[in-house]
C-alpha cells in the first residue's frame, strides 16, 4: 500500500486547546471571586449578576472554551486509545457524537443565559 | 567478602517456544563503584552464559545498552548499582519487540529516525572548505547533537506506547529539530511540512517521561515545543 504523507493538520487543534485553557484560567478564578464577593446570593443577586449582556457573553465564551477544550481532549483520547481494525469508524462516530452533544450543550447554555431577563 | 546481590532478569528465547519469564540470580558482587552492566557481565561470566544483552563502549557513549531497571529506562553502563532496591529487576526497553532476553528490535525506532531526514540538506554548491557558522548559530545545536539514540526516551513515552507506528517519538523529534535548528540546513519548510501531523508530532502531550529518563540529560519536550512554535510562526 502507498505510504500516505503528513496531513498538515493538528496545529489548529493544539492552538485552540491552548487558547481555550488561557480563557478558562483567566475567567474562572475572576468569576469565582466575583461571585464570592457578591453581597448576597439570593435570586435577586443571582439575577443581577447575569443580567448584563457582558456577563452573558463572558459566561457563554467560558462554556464554549470548556466544551472546545473537552472535545479536543476527547479526540486526543480516542486517537491514543481507540485503535483496532474497525476503530476508524468508532473514532469518527465518537468525534461526531461528542461534537453534536457539545453543540447541543452550547445552544442550551444560550437558552439558559438569555432566559434571564 | 563481597555482598550478595539479587537480580531478577527478563528472559526470552524465541527458539525455545516458551513464553518470556523472569529469572532470579544471586551473585557475590561488590556494588561499590560498579554499574548495572558490570553485574550483567558478571552474571553472564559466572552464572549463565546464555543471558543476552547488547553493550559496546560500556561508558555511556554508544547507547546500545538501554534497559529497564526497576521500572526506569536507563543505560546499564552508567547506572550505579548502589542505591537500587533489590532484587534489581532488569527488563528490555518497553514496547519494542524482544529479539532475545534484553535485546530489543530497534527497527521501528530507526525507521522514525530515518523519517526525519537526520542529515544536512543544503543545495548550494559545495564550498571549498566548510560551511561556517557563527558561535551563536552553533550554540543553537547544543542540547540536540548529544543524543546517542539509545531509545530510553522514546520507549518511556506513553504516546509512543499507544501509537508506536505513527508517533515519531521524542528521540526522532529531537533529531528532527536538530536539523531544523541548524543554520546551514535549507529544508526547514519541508521538515515542518512532514512533522505537521496529528500523529507524527501532535501525539506529544508534554508528559515529559523523555526528559526524566534521558541518560544524556537532554530535553526532547523543549525541542518539540520549539517545533510547535515554528509551526505557529509559519502559520500566522
């Protein structure tokens, strides 16, 4: 069989994993401090926290970063551990299944965040 | 009176048809100032002449006696016996096929090494004397050229264990970077093209077992990081 060449891929995924981890590392501690410093965590306080558009967007980006990071990490795990004669199909199915699941989570997050009015 | 030392050594003889097994040896041997290879040679000389292992320079230069001692990949010739927990368990380097006892089949390892074209590619007319480098350019190669291809790093890398046929492994990637970093080389782009692949390069997850075990104190993870940086520079 002909030997296949390099795929010229992998860099984008690696960079996205790095970028998403930087966003999470910056946003999550800030968010935690912000929430802990909030005077009260009753419904009114929680609502006031998520009312500004900026907060909605920042949280949505964080969820996006988590999902992207998780999906790339899962892809790495599939590539590392799923190999057998028929595993290509299993790997591809897993990629797409988790991509679908995570996209659904993202849409759901939008729905939750923008339901705060 | 020398102390008695206990060893447990991996044995495999493909011609016998038997499965690999661990054989125990007890030998009167003074460990002070001696290395693991000295003990292996003593065992072969006095207890069991059928024990097979590779060795050549016996001073950490040729890289032929890479073995796994008490769970750690080392060069037997530069690993002191003192301080090792007994029985000292000696096995072949992990994940490579075993030819016999401690002798492994390095073909896969060398195939990855060949794949990175470990030689200077320079299409300029050959100069009369040499291709000069500035001291700074030469210093770029330090920490790269010292690799002796013993295979300790690559065979300690979990990414190599999972994808030995596709992931180049730390040794080949370090060598790949050695020629990318060389100011006299003209094939950087082709080299980066070859390496930019989810398997060949990007199976490295920065586990750093390679750095942990390298008997020459080299840092393949740093070299891999530099390859990634160059890929980023090229792409953006």
